[in-house]
C-alpha cells in the first residue's frame, strides 16, 4: 500500500500544476448544466407535466442524474489520454516500475487518484445543487459516494483498455458510441420506463443507469431496497472487473 500511496502522491503533485485547466469542467459545468437544463428546460417540463416529473420539480429530478453523468464524463477523461501519456508518451509508468513499485501498485495508486478526483468534482457538483435548491444537505452528502462509485465503474475498465493501446484512435470511438449515448439514454433526462421496451433491460446493466437510479432514489426519497441492492451490485461488479483487468493489462504492458 505504501507504494500505491507514492503513485497517488505523484498524481496529486501533477494535478497541483494542472488543476487550473480543469476549472471549467469542475466548477462552471455544473452551474451551466443546472441553469440550462434544470431551470431553463425545467420550467417548460414542469408546466407541461403538471408541476413536475415523477412527482417532483424537474430540477430535483434532473440534478442527481447530472451528478452521476458528470462523474462518468470526468472518469472517462481521466482514464484515456492521461493513461496513454503515462504509458506511451512520457513513459512515467515504466519509470515507476523501475523502482520497487510494481504494476499492481501503479493500478492501486491510480484507483486512489480516481477516487480523489471524482470526490472533488462530486463535492463541487453537490454544492452547486444545494445552491440551486435541487437537494438538501443529507441526501447531497449520501449522493457523493454514489457518484464516485459510478465514476470508478467507468474509469477502471477504461484504464485497463487504455493501457493496451498504442495510439489514441479508439478514444473518440469510446466517447462517441459509449459515453454520449449513455449520457442521453440512461435515465438522466427522463425515466428509463420511457425507453423502448427492448432497450430497458440493456440500460439496467449499464453503470450510468444504475448510478442515476441510486442517486435519484437518495435525492427524491422512497428508495427501493431491492433496486438499490441491484444498483450497487452492478456498480461494484464493474469496479471489481475493471480493477482485475487493469492489474492484468498493466502487468502485461510493463513486465512482459
């Protein structure tokens, strides 16, 4: 674990030099999303839906989904080009493993860094939600670990894939055909029940739909225990598979 902490320390030192470049996505994006979609579009939705969606104002319905979606997008961003940079361009991971740090320590340190990064954006997003009146402090705090877990469910498998790549050609494909469709069709903007019947079972095995469902259940109340267990099970399964896969691919790339 000490070696993993060293990897985390490197990531934190790097972030201290580059955090200004992420100011927009970390601080301004939540404000713009909630203003445009929650208050702007929400005014029309509340009017046409007789005062809200799912029995609550659209802003309250939408905000937990945007929180989970923001975690997904942050996780994807941290898991593609930064990983390729470390393995192909600046070869920092090769430098790390020339010391007593092992490939699995690199993976563990990256996982810790992803938790920190996702915690930062999730705390900021929840703070913005509180300012907009989209949640209260209790549910807001409980939604933070859900957002982190949702982000990890994306990040760890993508990290495992990214370390196997020699070029960045597949990264736009991931964004275009996985991240964007999930953002639109995972219940962020409307209930999953409104999807075609054929697509609903597919949505329920994706990490974002389960993250949105769990966060929204916490925010709105009336959380179904059985559904919450399913949501958590899916997210933990993605994280576990991603972590095991990343350990294997890092070992293959750095040792063999």
